[in-house]
């Protein structure tokens, strides 16, 4: 299913960037249909940006539960490129996580909202027109009790070549492996406990090596995806990532194709994340 999802998303033409509304519509319908096939109630969250209408797709598990865990990924791409890792891999991971919840029917003390965001990429990145800001603000305004937010951002590119993993900060380079065959839980100091819990739970019986990075705040590398907006509004959040351009040479290029992804390891990322998602309290 992971391959099928990525193949659909990367095959859409014109590419699913903010200018191509019909392409974004095809993506949002596909995501909605997949959520509905899992038996989830699915809603659209709409807003306008630069005179056009965009939408988040939200599917809810145990909707009557007041406490909510948010699991999200963005479905738009930057410019004219297929965006296999950025961010079809993460959308596929989001959908697969929803399928696992549907299949296993876990009894939890909280509900889960699976959210597929639009407008993560430029020119909307860091603005209040990001789909994740729209969603986070709706939670804030509604005074929703949020357990935390988990952001899937690029979870499909791995390499067993020494030197394939880079870090711009010498201190980080000295701590983490230089072979890019692991997944990273990225958090910030003010919600360090949530990051540590996610890391610990994901690492249990994991089929992939899990690392963690806790940055001082959400600036710079820490805030390069949708989790930034939840941090801004005071919610606990983490990003699950293969480290993006610090590892993947195809980042925001036409070469970001399905052939470059490792679906076996993607599956292990999803399984490890699911293991954490159903054990948070």
C-alpha cells in the first residue's frame, strides 16, 4: 500500500504544487477516499490563500474522545517535481498508520485525528496560511485538549553508504552516525519529555534504528515542517524525518522520484510510529 500511495501521488500531472488546484484536488480526494475506506469519519477544512481555496483532510478515530492526538503530513510539493520523499512518503505513512489503527482497533484514552495538510511549501511556509497553522489554530480556538502532534516529514530515503548522512553543526556530526540508514525524532527543549517518550516507544522492538534530536527551540532545522505551528501555539509536537536535505540529494529536485525510496525501511518507520501512537498517555 505504501508503494501504491506514493506511485499515485508522484504520477499526478501537473505537479501538486499550490498553483495546480486540480492536481491538489485529485490528491485530496484520494486521501479522503482512503480514510473513508478505513471506516473513519472524514471532513474538509477549507481556507483561502491568494484568492484560491485550499483544504486539509481530517479523519478521526474515536471522535467522541475529548483528548486528541494529531498525526499529520503535508501533501503539496515545492515547484514542478514529483516529490516522492517530500512528501509523498509521509502521506503514504499517514495513510498506512490510519489503516493500522483501523485494522487493530486499539482501545485508547484519547482519539486520533489524521490530518493531511496543504500549503506547507513555499511561498506559504512560515505564514499563517499554512494548512497546519489553520488546523493548529482551530484546535487552539476550540480549546481542544491535545495529547501531542506527530508530523511525518520525508520518511523514505535511506542509504547504507558511509558519509551519506551530514550535519551542518559539528557538534551534531560528532554525535550521530554518518551513514543515513536511520529515522530521527526531532523535538525542542520545551516539550523534551514528549520527544523522549516518542523516541523510547518507537525504539521498542523496532525494525529500524531510531535516533532523537532535541533542539533548543523551533528555529532553524527544528522547525522545517508542520510541527512548527503546533509549537507556536503551545502544543507538544515532534517531527519524524529522514533529515531531508541533510541526507537526500534529491530534495526539491525533479530527481525526487519513487525509485529513490526504500519501502522496506519506510514500513518499519510506520510500524515503529504506530507502536508509539497507540501507547501515549
